[in-house]
């Protein structure tokens, strides 16, 4: 049944429900258009309907990597929530805004918005909102390099979602824990979390979540040295991400796939993946992803004996990193410089200590090229 012409609110609701159906099928770009049609149809006085649309537009734009556009939608939604005096809706908007800021590397701004939202969720005793916010904060702490606090946040969120029997929330928390355990150096635990996430998110038929867990399983197998199995999982993830249209997650999968290929000395294929990933990270403004690609491309140049080109790539990574609060990536850059310049044992111990300070035991064994970054 099509929209009921002459009844703006009913027409808007029809468009909104179409957006919901498309969003649930991970067709995010199409969902954005449906929500925008609904937004145009709602009368100006219908602030709740317009608020819902702006939030959903922000969610969908964020899922496809359009973070600046998502930020604008969340800010428009936040104005409407405050106009209505609805503090729980305000909290939802703050979390969405923080997620976009987190992706863009604006971590202090994200931290402030997450904390405001968490305070509101706890004030109103909203465990679902609190769990989602803690999950978002886990990713923020990981990006800041505070792996212990990241793990605690994901564990607290998982506890809340288990209490609500929320399979979706549990699945995403296991994905978050899988990523933290991998960077900490606990590769078997990482695989267990991602495998559990894959099971849970398969039960709720979440294509994005399944792709997320496939990528994580690929990275866990990569760190355990099973590169053929890693490549198989990366292929499953890229197939789903390409259908969904999520540029950033697709780029991270390309980076993981490129690293697996690099480890088995398929350097030309690895470079092709890194360059594609770099292009997507640049397009979406993801500085962390850009740094990883520049480090990896520099390593390939070093493996080829092109030391000057390797140094230039590391210099570009340092320029992107300048002023950013990415502590783990700063350790990676120091390690690559040590490998390139042939540093002494004392400097290596300093780098190892910097990793351990963040909670990572990645450098337990002596580093050699090719380097399998977690």
C-alpha cells in the first residue's frame, strides 16, 4: 500500500516504515532516502517524527562511513530532543554523535558526549541505553590505547545485555572484546569471542554483525599464523561489506587481508589491498586507518629494499598521527622506525614497555619483517 496522499503524517509514517525495513536489511543508502522522504512529509510541528528520522539518517550514514553528514543529522536530532525536553532521546543522539566523532578521531569530543549520555541513561535507569553507551565507550578507549578500560567497558555492557537476553547487544560486545583481546596478544580468546559473536548475530540475522565477526575471525587466525583460513574469513567479510556499502569496515577488512597476504610474501596483492583501503580511509576521514595503511606500505618498500621510500611512507604516517591521541599507533610507528633504522636493544625495550603500559603483549617475541600487526 502506498502513501496516503493528503494525510502528511500518514504519508511520512509510510516512508519511515519503508526506511526501517531497508535498514534492517542493511540497505543503508536506500534507507537514508526513505527517511528523508519521511522528514519532508512530516509537518514542522511533528517534532517526534522528525527527531526519529534525523536519528535514523545519522545511524545509516554512519554505517556507510559518511561521518560528517551523520554528525549533522545527529546534531539536528539533538536540537529536536532538547526542544522536546526528552532527555533519553537526547542521550541517544549524544551516543550517535560520539560514534561519528570516534570514527573521525575526535576522541576527546566523543568521550564528553558518551559520558553525558551515560549519566542520563543511569539517571533514568535505562539498561539498554547504558549497555549501548558502554559498548561505544569500549571502542573509544581502544582507540585511545587504553586496552584495560576498553575491556572493562565491553564486559560491563555484555553483563547488561545478557541480563536483558539481548542477542544483538551480546554479539557486538563479543566483537568488541575480540578486538581488544587480539591487540592485548590473547589470540585464542579473541577467536572465541568473535566465534560467539558470529553465532549470536547469525541468530538475529544481522548481516553487518556477521561481516564484523568474520573480519574479526580472520584477524584472529592471521595472528595465530593460519593465513589461508584468515583469507577465507576476510573474503566472507568483504562480500557482505560490499553488499552493505560500509566503506570503513570494508577498508579495515582489506587492510587485514593485505596483512595476511604480506605475511605469505604475496607483496603485489598485499599492496593492492593496502592502497584500496587507504583510498577508502582517506575518503571517509579515518585517520587511524590511514596510518595503518601507510605503515604497511612502508614495510613493503622496506621488504623490497627501497629504504628511502619506506622512510617517506613512515614520515607521512607520522604527519597523520601528529596531534592525534592514538597511543597504540604511536607504538607501531616507533617499532617500524626501529626496524628501518636498526635501533639498539635498549630502544626496543622502551618500545616493548610502551606496549605493555597500554596492556598489549604483542611484542613478547623479537620483531622481524614481515610484521604481523594486531
